[in-house]
C-alpha cells in the first residue's frame, strides 16, 4: 500500500530562512526514507499579503494525498497556517513541531513549540482531524511516529476503494455476524456485496477437469498430507478454490467470506478448508468463514495497517492469563511455520475435506476485533505472546482427531479483564506490536479503542 501525504513547512517571516528551510527539508527527507510519497510545498512565512500561503495551496493541489503534514519549524502566526490548511480540511493532518539544535556550546531554538501550541486548540475547536506531535529537546526526532500516522491515514483512505464479497448471509443464524450497512458505508466508506452460493456452484461446474488436475498435482507435491485422501477429496477442494477465485477476479474483491456450516458444508457435502487454504496461495485477499462481516472488515484494516496477510483465530479455552485460540478449518500461509500441512478428515455429518493442520508461527502478536457497541464502531486490541499450546483436540472429528492450527496467547494481565470487552469468537491475529498504528487509525477514523497490554 502506498503512503501518500502532503507536506508544508512554516516559519516566521523574521526568522532567517536558512534556519527554517534546512530543517523542514530534513524532516521531509526522513519521511521519504520511510516510504512516504510526498506532495511538497515550499515553506511558508507570514508575509503581509499572504502570497506564500496562496502559493503553497496551489503547490499542494497539484498532487493527490491522504493526509497533510503541517511541519512547524519556528514561531508562526496562526493565520498563515490556517490560510494554507483550510482548503484541505477534509484530510487528516499531522501538526508536527520540530526542535532546536546545539551550536557553539549552547542550545538554539526558533520557538517551534510556540507555533504549535498556538495552533493546537484552535485546530481542535475548528473541527480539524489531526495528531499533535512535537520533537523533544535533546531527543531523537520522532520520524517513525510521524510516518506511522501517515500510513494509518493512507490505510483509512484505501478502505474506501476496497471491494468486499460475501456468499450468503448470517451462517448458523449467528447474531455476531450481523452488521450495520449504513454505519459501515458512512464511517468507513465500504459496503458488502452479497451473492448466492449457487453462483459458486455454477462456477465450479464450469471449471475444466484439466485445470483441476493441474492444480491438484501441484499441491499434492507442495503440501504435506498427514495421510492419503479419499478419491476426489483434493479435486473437490481445487474445483471450489478455482470457482471462488473466478468470482473474486470477476468482481475484483479484496475480501471474501462465505456461508460455511449452513452453506458449503450442507450443500456441497464437504468442508471448504482445503479450498480456502489454496485460495490464499492464489489470491492476495483476506477471508473469514461463517459470514463474519466485522471480522472480515477487521482483516482488511489490519492488512492495510501492517502489510501482513492476517488470519483469524477463535477462542476454545481460557486460563487465568491466556487464551487457547485455534481454527477448525484454515489459515493463510503467512501464519504457517514451515510447510502447509493438511489432513483429510470429516466432522459430524459433513463429508471428507482437507483440514489445514499447519503449525503456526509464534512470538509477539496483536489480536484485534472491530465491534459495534450502541451503534458506534469500537476496536478491541490486545497485546500478547503467542506460544505453541499443549496437545489438544476438538471433539467431533473423525479419529484420529487432528491437532488444529492453534496458539496459546499469553497476556500480561488477567484474562478476566480481557473477557469484559471480548466482542466475538473470532479475533484477527497480526504479528508484532501494532498498537501504535491501530491507535492512529482509530483517531483518524473516529473509532473508539479499547486497548489492553
């Protein structure tokens, strides 16, 4: 995902220009080193006629960007700043104050934070959507924090251009899969396109036996099979995966969910786990089963913020300070430690499918869920340490029972604290501590945040 931002610096007309231009240029260059594409305007001062502000607006309008960096390199009367930023009031902004330097054995400042502190309250009062960041005296400049905010802004903007497909609706009559279409469109700019499973069945029937055989031969070599499948099991999974891919390609979906238990398993008579495992090697899309609307939206958000292809896990058990999380179907290869491993197996009355039983990567994780509380979006995010759990099984699988893809996520706080806010059985997993960019995203999007660590 491209990070695109506008950038303009400010400094008072009586401050020597070399003290402004050089530091502003350095700040812009450091953002570019961190992958930010900038539409730059030359620094602006408070010339009496406001010509520099007018010039900067014209320079910024020459390009497209998702957020505006208001880089204050010295004292600046507020009117000059507002004259530049007002035409871009619909954009998130980074109000960023630079800091002074040391020369000839003492500290030199251009009163950068006089400029920013004069701006913060008026920007808030006038309804600007912004983050206030200052470089601290004698500390490392906060380039990474600035770049993180700009990435969050571009991630938010990118959501409005995403396309989401869903086969069916409300699998198993789950209330947690319902969603508010007006809230989703109004706040995040997205809508979910629904279609019937019949379309997938027709697309599957149209897939040639030759294409199925080619892909089946490939995954038989590349995947690890715990035991030999029954005739047709691999082919069923391949045919369904190619059908779903055809629908995704046709509609250009960035995310996909489907009616699982009351849909594919019931109608096609086999579990789609193998098909979805294969799909994630064929398409760069996120997916969650069971028509989990907000789980799917969470995956899109996390993907844009982290550049990871995240997966979902669901809760099976809790200890006093940890959660046993696993999936009874599939995970994307991005979460797999080693080779994709599948086990031909059946569950309950469903026929044999290819269950993904891969070992998962461990380490620091951020687990996240978009929820709706009292008609408002809230993100619940928690930091944990993921370790390989003890051997366990889910009752109901044909013996020998599989070891499901799973992690034990250990918290530095009581599980009871986490459970007071848990929003679903499905949470989205990303690796690393991604709380800072989630925090920025929530501020930009106007979404509440419940953060635990």
